[in-house]
């Protein structure tokens, strides 16, 4: 069931979103050559504890960490590890969430590790731009297809591909609520947005083909062709004044 949130509920989600934004800030500072992905998880845990929030990732279907750390050809759901050492030229997706008084926020960012090549930077830039193009569509009266079409149009115009097996979602008292929010599809189709709807929109854009594989750990999703992938996400509310991004600093 798709639910609409009132102002008080959105205010709690905004508080959770500020925690997520701080997690991204501190984790991005840690994401340097020589750091491990487990170091990044430790930083995120410190923020969660200091802000009196709870993680919506830790323990979710058995997930063992508070962030997903997904380097290079890992699309999403990478598990932090003390054996995964970041190197100059890598890119890293950091995906995390927080809960305040039962209300969730969720966001992701892809960051460069040191100096990266021009094509990897372009992949990051285009994926970020595709998210903001989608956010511009989060207004009452538009449809879910307008969001997906915005992502797909920006990514494919740049020569990249959009992952189809994994999509965005509604969010509220659970991290994953209805509706699903694909990053592709025709404009003008699907559920009509109304004030109070809150969505987590998360383009996953590949440098190569869109095909994916899941590794033996049951979590880590990689590109089938081994090319790099970038991932950005924000939690956005449909308001009378237009889209409000709840996971900005």
C-alpha cells in the first residue's frame, strides 16, 4: 500500500535524513587510498551512535553492517571488509540509512578515491545529474514514469546504461515501501504523485552493459562485464512547494 506522510512525519524523516547526510560526509572523508571499507563502516557507526539514531541497514535480512560499500564494478550491497583496501583511482559507492523515532531515510553517493580517470569521473557526474533530473520530476501530478524516464534519458544520452534489476522505492516507517521506483520507462505512465508521498530515488548507472550478477555472499551485486558502476540516492518528499530532498546536509 502506498502511504502519504503528514508534516510531522516528514519532519522526523528530515531529522533522519540529516543523520544520513552526516554519515556520508564523514564516510567520504575516510574514503582515501589505504583505508578499508570496514574503516568506513566504523565511521558511520560513530555518527549513528552520536546522533541517537538507529541503522536501517544493520541486520536487514541479515546484512552485517551499517553501510553498503561498493567499489568499482560493484553496483550495490557491497559488504564492508578489513580486506578490501581502497586504492588510488578507485570509485566507491557509499549507501546508508538511519531511523529516528521509527521513521527512515536512505541515501547513497559515489566518491572518487584519490585521482581517478576522466571516464570514471564522467560516470559519477552523469549518475549524479540523472538523480537530480529525476528529483525535478517529483511534483504532485507527475507520474512514476516521469522519474524513470528522466534517469534513463540522461544516462543513455551519455552512452551509459541503467541497471534494471534494482530500483528505488517508497520509504517511511519501513526502509522499503511501495511503490517501486524504476530508473527507466516511458514518461506519463504509472502511479500519480500526490503531496505527502516520499520516495527514495536511486539511479545505478553502468559504464558498460546493464547486466548484473550476485556474488556467492548473497549480497554483492556486480556488473556482469566487469565495467564500473556509480550509484546516487536521495530521499525526497512531494510537498506543496515541490520536491524536498530530506537527505541533504
